[in-house]
């Protein structure tokens, strides 16, 4: 399947990889982000539109403009997200609110705006970006883990409501992915790469393109009966309960 796709937070990291994967499969891709990032200068085959997912009016007008310019909206990838690392007792309200605004309210804004467009036309696919953090407590990352868990609930509710209208809603839950965000966390000392790899049965980080491949699958005819699901791409991270049995 191909068509018109919007990827929020699509100018870097996982969003950029998802956009490139979709582009290579024939999708018209629009990266909606606050900054041009890697789309700057053109030549990537990915269009760019400035959009703040926290601004409801801007989200609605941007999606409407994409529909007008490209003739429709077939896929929304709700990828934009941020995190703040801090122990709960030291977490400021500003940090908590910033993560909730982008990761949850921003996802809702885009989901709702896209849903209205897709319901009217009777078809469409939405893929929300969850995380393994939705299933595991994460010390120092309470706002992130909380919002990702909430995205799972939002995904399932939207899937149930919109299935009769021909709109499917699923989520992808990445594990640890080799992106600039991970590199920055290692450099800042908030993440130990050896400890991370030890927890992943596959023994490696995910390539961002592997996340793109899962999004592409969920948007394809092969996933036409997949709805309301969270598909984790984590190298077995969640399957391992983490206790080694000595023999």
C-alpha cells in the first residue's frame, strides 16, 4: 500500500527513519516537526511542514493543508515525543507537564484531527509510537513511562471506536534503538550501554529502519485485520523477566 503519510517528529531519529522507509515504499511522506532537521535543503523526497503537536489549531490546519496539497491522508505516524530524566521526588511540575503535553496531549491532538479526516473518507491507518517503557517501570523516567502507557490505552480505545468506519489504530513499541537520543543519554551518563545490551536477548540495539519496517507493515494490506494492537520491536527485552538461573 502507498498513499499520503504524515510522520510527527519526522525530521530526526526514529521519525526520520520511519519516513525514509515509507518513502522508499512509494508513500508521499510529510515530516511534521518543530524544526526542519534532516529534511532541510530538500532532496530527501520527504516534504516538511512546521507543526507543534501541542497546538491544536496548528495541528488541524496542518493536516487540512496536507490533504489539500496531496489529495488525502492515508497514514498518520504519531511519533513526536520528549523525555525528562529526574527522580520522582525531584521532578518539577514544568518537566512533568512538558512530557505529558507532547507525549500524550500531542498524540491525542494529532490522533483526533487525523481520525476526523479518515472517518469522513471511510479509511485510514494510524500508528502511535509507544515504548517498552509502557510495560516496565523506569527509574528516573516516570513521565515518559506514564505517557507511553497511556498511549496504549488511547490506541485501543480509538481502534474500537473507529474500526466500523474503516480506520485502524495500532501502536509500535520500540525497545532500545540506535539513535541520537540514546547516544546523548550514554554521553550524559544516564544510561550504561553495557547494562542495556545485557538486558536484550538479541544482544544488540534496534536499527531505526526496523521500526520503520514495522510501521510499514501495519500500514499495509497484510495488516488489514490487525487493529488495537501494540507490536513491540525490542529484541526480546520484554519477554525476558531478567533473572538468570544458574545451572
